[in-house]
C-alpha cells in the first residue's frame, strides 16, 4: 500500500514539491553560509518525494540528547530558515493540499501536504525514520518517563 501511495503522491504533486526543496537546498549550498540548511533541504526533499511509511521526528527524541540542531542554535537556524525559505515552502505545500482536497482521492495526499507544511516551517533538528521506528522511539521514551516517575515517588 505504501508503494502505491508513494507512486500516486509523486505523480500528483509530491515530485514537484520535492524538487522545490532540492532547489532551495542547492541555492543554500551555493551560498556557503547556508550549507547547514541545504542538508536539511535534501533530507526533507527526499522525504517529500516518498513520504508514506516515513515520519519526521526530532533528533533529540530519537537520540535522547540534544545536538547542535536541536538546541538553541537549532532554534536560531529555524528562525532564519522560516524567514528565508520555510514560509514559502509551507505556502507551496498548503496550496498543493487545497488542490488535493478538491478530490476525494486526493484527501490523504492533502493531509500529507499539511504535515509537510508544518515541517517546512522548522526542519532543522529533525530526521526522517520509518513509522515503525518512530513508534518504537515514542514507546521507549514513554516507558523511560514512566520509570523515572516511579523512581521519584
């Protein structure tokens, strides 16, 4: 089912939006200063090409520790990103979502575009994993939080 969904997604707008992500990534890379943002663009662009069966999660949620992209520098990076490119990519995804929502078949694709619009606003500090890994990470984090609560009481 994921393969069929990804095929239709790519044909019905996902491929175009993925190319926009990569175009902005190339422009960021050419500016040299934007190299950290270009890496995020290429990761999220690949995710935009084939999003079904994958999920974007925070790296600190995955690794259980902050890194340069998930701390205060990541916040500053996301603010710069939002001003320069994130807003426009989000607008593109919202527009594609509205077009997809105009048909019954396109509703799942519209929902996925809205998820990608949210990611487009602040992609620094996120990574793409399979849905199964994301679920396992959330379960392990919840179990660890529960263990910590029990130890404190």
